[in-house]
C-alpha cells in the first residue's frame, strides 16, 4: 500500500466517501506523493509518451499554425502565448523555434505557462532558459492583449466527477471503502449540476456521465479572454464530442493499470468531453478534427520528407515511425482530436474548419 493510499483511506474513514475528482486530484497532484509531483512521467523512460516527445514535427506544425494566426490578426506587436500543462517544455521550445522563422513573431510574444507541478516547472525553466517565461495559475490572469492558448494532453489530466442516471435523478459515483480497501460506491442522495440538465436528452437510466468542473471553468476563462482580446486556442487530446460512460483510466510504465493500483504512482486520466469545452468557452469553435488529418493538412508529410532528405541514414527509420505514430489511424491519428477556439469575428486557425 502506498503512503498516499493510507492517507486517503484514513480520510474516508474519518469523513466518509469522496468524489472521484478529489481522489484524482490527490493522486495526480498531492504535493509530496502525487504522480506529477514525484515521478519523471514523460518519455520512453517514464509512464507515457506524448506527441511533442515523439517528434519535433508536432510542435513545429503547431508553431507555424499559430504564427499564421498572428499574421491573420495583422501581426499585433504584443501577444500572449499560453501553454496549459507544458510537461517537459518540449512543445513550447519546438513552437518557438518554428515561430522564429516568421519575422517579428518571437519579438511580439510573451510566454506564459500554467503548471501545477513544481518538479515539472523546474524542467520547463531549464529547457526554456533562453526565453523570458512567466508561470501563472489556472485563474489565467493575463495582460489584456491578443492571446493564443495551447493545451496538449492537459484537459485529460483534470479531475472529473461521475454521475449515473436513475429515472429523473442523477447519483454521484464516489470513492469509499469496502473491507478497508478503496472501492466505488453510489451516493445516497441525488446530485444537482447544471451540466447534468443538458444530458437528460441523450442519456437513459443506467448511463454514466463525467463532468470536469476544472475543465468547464478553464474553458470558460479561455473563451472570455479570446472573445475580449482576440486570439485562439488549440486543444489537443483524446476524447470525443460527447463523453458517455466511464472513461477513467490508469496507466503506469506505458501499460494500463487498475484505478486503485498504487495511488500516486499511476497516471489517472479521462477522455475529454470536447462539446462541454466548446459550449462553455462561449466563443466560436472549429469542427472536432482528427489529429492525423490536422497535421496532414498543415504539411507534416512535406516536413517529414525534408527531414528524411537531410538526415543521416541511422535516423531515417525514427522519422518515418514518428510520422506514422502521430498521424496513422491505428496509432494517435484518430484517437487524438484537435479543437480550435477563436473569436466570433475571426476565421478558425489553419488546418481546422468552422
Ligand atoms: N503538454 C505536455 C505534457 C502533458 S502531461 C506534453 O504534451 O508533453 C500533463 C501536464 O499537465 C503536466 O505538465 C502536468 O503537470 C500538468 N497538469 C496536470 N494537472 C494540472 C493542473 N490541474 N493544473 C496545471 N497543470 C496540470
């Protein structure tokens, strides 16, 4: 049993069952025993690998997409570039390197990172040491200038609550105890949540829905900033337009695990409900687009061919396999989706369609 599991069990014994969101938050971000705070989670030696860690092509394409949007806004002389959940800082570095090929883009750019883990903050500081970087909280207090947001595999890490429909009521699924072990149970009393009101039409008795209050709050803040100051957001993650059923999953060392296995040592994530993000943002949004399609539209195959032409023979295989992993439907190409948010009087970012 991990130290964190002991703490959670003690808490439930003292005050009763807790929300799944409380359990997730403790497991992921507990200051001493949390997954993101204690482990090197990203990369082949860690627990999972993300698109920017697979290849520089991913960040380069996103960087050029943002630079094009900056040009479309008539090159504002100051704008904020905000990354939510920047991990090792690799994506931001690749975005800035690609963006530096566009005259004036980097000089106009003020960089902001939203990161909950102090361990990862230190890595970001090291990786981005040549730039002036500011860390802010997820309240997103930013200067009033056009703002571009990037979030790759951020929203899936935000805690969710689960609710199950029983006739005209919803009951929360919680984390309680059975024989002194962590176990899921149904709340005694029904729950209210404005989002649940929107789900009566597509759910029947027995259906389960997931709601992330953090995701709703943050997407609403992003939307307000984009509507007021101009700019856009690129949100990339696994999930669907609507989530239905439990998508809570655990991963450790690149393999699926059980959600109550070794709390704090296992990644816990959920599929993203993109419809809820789009609606709560209150701004214009693109069609939800498969990552492979988005990257192909923006020229990832041309970029891969150029890298192949200029690379030493021993690197050619890894370029080809990275291209496949990022775009192929059997790999990350269709599981991962891209949602663009933008102000109502603007076009969608390149590679996406209104
Ligand atoms: N975007 C990166 C890392 C994805 S992992 C990449 O693609 O490689 C998720 C990231 O979100 C990590 O940096 C993690 O520490 C951060 N994170 C998770 N929950 C968070 C929260 N509630 N607030 C801020 N950052 C969070």
